[in-house]
C-alpha cells in the first residue's frame, strides 16, 4: 500500500509539472540561461551536463527557441521520460576537488558541495566556515539573521577571501497576509540590509522562499530579477518550491530560477516525485539538496539502514557518507549539515563531520550499488518539507 501511495503521489507531482511545462515555457527564450530542452530526453545516457575526467562539468547543450506546440510536446515527454541529466557518470565527481554545476548565463558556476549553517548561532557559523575552508569548501549556504552575521564576521577577518567564496542566501518569507506590494518592499529592503551587513557588493546566489499567495511569489521574484540586473546577486534560485509554487513563478518570470533547493535522500527516488526531472529537463532548474540523512533531525531509518551499512562497510564509509555520495553521484548539488548535531558546530565533532563529507569526491559508488540505492522506496519524504501552507504536506501545517 505504501508503494502504491508513493507512485500515486509521484504521478500527481508529474502531472502538475506537465501543466507548468506546456503552459509557460513556450514564451521563454533560452539565451544561454538553461540547458536546451531540444535535445533528447528519452535516454538515460544523454546528458545536459557532462562530467570530464578531472571532475569538472562542461555544458553539453545547445540553445533553441520554443513554439507553444513544441513546448507542450517537450513538457509531456520530459515529465514522463527518464532524466537526461547525468545519473551515474562513471568519471563524474571522482577527483578530490569540488566540481561545479554549470548553471547560468554569465558563466556563474555553482559549487556542488555547500556548508549548511541552518539554525546556527553567529559563533557556530563562523567556526563552521573556518572548518569548511580547511577542507577547501567555498560554498556557504546561510539564512539572514545570526547566520548571516557569522558570515559577515568571517568576511571582516578574511577580506582576501571574498572572491573565493560562493555566498548563497535567501529572502525571508513574507508574514501571512502581507500584500504583494509590501512583500516586494520587504524583499528589496532585506537585500540592501544583507549587503550592507556583509559589506559586499553582491552575493553569488539569492534564493526566494515560497508563499501561499501566488501574487506575493511573483512580486518578490520581480525584486530578485531586479537585484540580478543591478548586480546585487550573480544568480537566482528558489527554496522548497512545489509544483504550484513553480507554476506561480514561471507565469511571470523573465529569468528562470537556476536551482530549486529541496530535500532529497535515499528512499525518495532519483527523480524525487517527478519534481526534479520536469524542472531540470524542461525549465533548466537544477536540483540543490538538503536533508541527505533527513530533516529536521537525522532519520534513523537512513542512519541505521542495512543496505547503506553494507555498502559503507565495503568502502570504509559511514551510512551518512553513502547517503551523501548517492545524492552527488546522481548529479545533484548538496548542502551538508556539519554533523548529526543539527544547528550546531561543536569542536571536533563539527570539524571531523565536515572533513568526512568533504572527502566524498575521493571515492565512488559502483553502478550496482547505485542501482540498489535508487530502488529504495523507504523512507519516503516530502521534498518541499519546509515550504509554506501553499504546498501540500509542509512542516508544521
């Protein structure tokens, strides 16, 4: 029964995304922003981004323009067909250096591994960044408030590192009942406040959180596009956007989101209820993940899973490392909690946790191991768990 429910849920997500694809893509021009949907989406081996031998990723797509009819055909095909992204590339992310996702026009590369500071104090954020930098990590995924203040403190004491870091932050959710106009002003004011406190000219990624009001999503996305045009951010994305939220943003977007930041872990399937495939193959919205071992706390069904334990034993790795490697080897970027103590960075636990996860590019799962992990159907989860009440199954609703 659980399997059937999961399959029914997947079909609902896919159906919603087919509507998004056919309704809104025909009037968008590629212009180098996202991988071309004109290429085949029917082959597991066809890639939008192809890994090279040194672990870097090169763009393998070519631009095209879409008519309404072709958008409908492509949308339906992409939502139902296997992914055209690199699923188990033999030589992908196998070197010790952290590779990038080629995302945006303008040549902005997105480091595939990020430090997730969610819930941390200013001091813990600062400490976690220090440990991450020791391991060569550059991508800092933080929220406004005390996490941002910890990033600002680090930047103030390491002024020569600004150009080395990829700063990724988010717009706060507008309070319920906020008008679209007021929500836009809140977003605009926050962007200016964050840049002032960070003491930087721009951030590298600015992501929008969803709202149950489509007009609020659209008004705030327009402000994010404005920030992109003004050079206040180098790239733009969304956080926990379910199909209805994606539909809202794509209705009026002049620039598509580069990433959708969602929860992904083993047991949810490599296409994540269809959300990943339709987003990436049709709209070029790449998948950036959190919760590789669950949220809002570590999921013991993952941590103690016998399949992950057996695979980990063969590589001398923990189940947590296997869970992370599965996400990365499926071509998705990942933001990592430093340790099992979510929201904290305490001493050696934090340092060692970051070091272990940063070493995930030094080894690889076999094709057979990937197939076993891909086939897992439990624990399943909601990929947009921390969305607003506008998306089904949101945390706390």
